[in-house]
């Protein structure tokens, strides 16, 4: 009788593991093949060889790139080189990406930047917020951008128990932000288990010097985050659920869900066209190729444009798609004055004129 019970329990466990594995493949879109959608006036950006996971553009056309991200188990074309912040002036006729100097005292050797966001204060001071993973830990770094010197002055490092696995960030004040946690846990094994079991424990946190709180939860893997031009709505990408959540922002900085837009791809970072309010999304058509890297069958890239997301039927357009022959693992797409920048998790970056 005891052996029969043991065999029954083993069978149930194996069935559960098989079901979870099949569900994970579906969440990764492991069988999806992307059809190419080309743009005519594009070229790879010189100096970006190991990823530009996130991009943020100031109203004056200065674009910041977060480069060189490394994560446990993720491929890297430059595993021994620290990450950095690059800048490109999109108002120049032939813009180039230049690395910004960072002030003394900041640990450059362990700099591992992820999501970024800029904030312009009332006195026109520009702050750059950077999600950082030094030695695969989780911090948020706040810098002051000094344009005349092409440099960043490090102001503050933020750590908090409610920020265990930070992915992306949107600044809403000089020391205030919303951030996504793509996992509830910080331990790599527990993260894997959380993903495998599809626990939906990821969340969004609001941080200020006076208050830190969870303001949205129940995500599979909360990823990119941004804010509408009128500052009324927060957009959150749930990468493994293939969704963009629209949340209404309240005066106390709490969020309530307004709607969910379902897509057929893994949505990464979100960028807003300030002139139209359109959302540009860096996407991964096939997540399995992204996480299990094969140079002979590389991860593909996809950029979506979402118009009128608050309407009953938003318009979703594929702006760019590539099978990995040019660009592998697109993570962000940012637009400025009919110029499109596409970054990747660990590959190159593309500059296009629309």
C-alpha cells in the first residue's frame, strides 16, 4: 500500500512538472517565428556591442543608453567589461554615441545598469535614475547630469527591502520613482522557481524619501514601466504574460488598474512619443531563443507601436522585425523627431530615420 501511495505521488508530481514546463514554453512563445519588417534608413550604432537594454531621450534630443547589462544565466558578448551610460545628441546631423564620465567615488568596476529614467526639475536640473545590479544585487542610483562636461555626478544609492529584483524605473520627482520588480525573490534559484511555478508575485513599488510602498501586484514578471504625457497613467509591461497594464495614478501615488492590453509577444521596455502619446515597445518574439542563446539560431527582434491605448480598440502596428540577422533581442525602442533608436538586451543597437 505504501509503495502504491508513493508511486501515485510521484506520478502526480511528474504530471505537474510536465504541465508547468509546457506552460513555460507557451509563456516564452518558444515556437514563434517572426516575419521581417524592414525600415529603409537604418544603421547599427558604433560603440554598442554588448547591449543597450534601455534608452531614455530628453526633450532637447539627448538620448541616454544603458549598456552592458549582465544577468545570471544570460548571454553576454562582453562578460568581463563593466556596464556604462552612453549619450547621443539626436539633433546632430551624424550623431555618435559617447560614454559619459561618472564622478569619483562611484564603483565603476561593478556598474551593471538595467532600466533608466530621466527627470527634469523646476530649475532645469536633469537627474538620471539607473537600476543597478552590482554583483547581481539590486540598487537604484541617482545621478545629476552635467551637460557641459558630458558627465554624471553620483548623488545617492538607494536600497530597500521592497526592491528585491528591480527591472525598470520611471522617475516622478528628484528622489521619487515607480519601479518594477520582475520577481518577488532576489535569490537566483528562488527566482527560477517563482517563474517556473508561475506564481504571479511580481509587483510595482512607489519610492520617495518619506514613503515606500507596493502600489500594484499580481504580475507574472513586471518589466518595463513608463508614464503618460499628461502624468495621469502608468504603463507596465508584463513580459511573460504578454500584456501591457494601464494603471491610473492617484494624488497619494497609489495605482488602480484601468485596463490590460494583450499582445502576442514578450513585451520588454516601454517608451512614449511625447508628441502623440503613442507607446513604442521593444519586444522578444521568442523568449526561449533569448534565454538559451544559439549563435546559429539567434533571438529575433520586434518593435510595436501602440496608438490610443486608452480606447476600446487600440491600434497595434509592427514597426520593425528581424530574425536576428541584424539585431538580436530587442528590449527597447525610443522615438524622437522621426528618429527611432532600438536597443537590445545583450547585442547591438540600431539608429533609424522614419
